[in-house]
């Protein structure tokens, strides 16, 4: 299945990340970023219909942004290789490169996304 490329935006911070791949199929959600050597700054993976992620078989840490159905930030976490993280009421999880600057992002903020156009 084709992975759609997205740009993730914040209403006041502007572009947070991109390109971010949208893992829409069960296979892409399962496989995620396992086996990748690194993720360039600003890039990531958006997982739909999940509230928990793992770092099994990962070689690097990730920034995680757990979102509600309405794209509101519920939790921001740091996932180490072989770690686990969850947010009970999340619907979306945004996995971002550890080099992506997310310092201005806060719980309660709302994110939007659209098609990536470099």
C-alpha cells in the first residue's frame, strides 16, 4: 500500500515535521520504523488507531506525540530502543526523529496535517 507523505503543522509554531509517512494499513502500522538505521531530522511516521507503541528492534530513540481523534496533543514522550509507551485515550501517534525540535509543543495543542510539498 502506498504511504502518503504529510506535513505536520501547529497553529502558532508552523511546520513541526515533514515529510511524515502516514502508516494507514495494519502491515505498515505493525512494521513501523523497525529495522531502519536512522530517521533524518524533521521526518517521522504517523500511526492511526493506536494508543501504544514499542521500540522493539529499534536502533535509535524517538520523540512520540500522542494525539486524540481531534488531533489534540495528549502526551509527549521519549521512547528508547526496546521501550514501551502509551496514552490510554490516544487515537494517533506521531513518531518523530530524535533530532526534530519539538520544544514548543505542549499538551493541549492541536496539530493539523496536509499533503507534503517540498
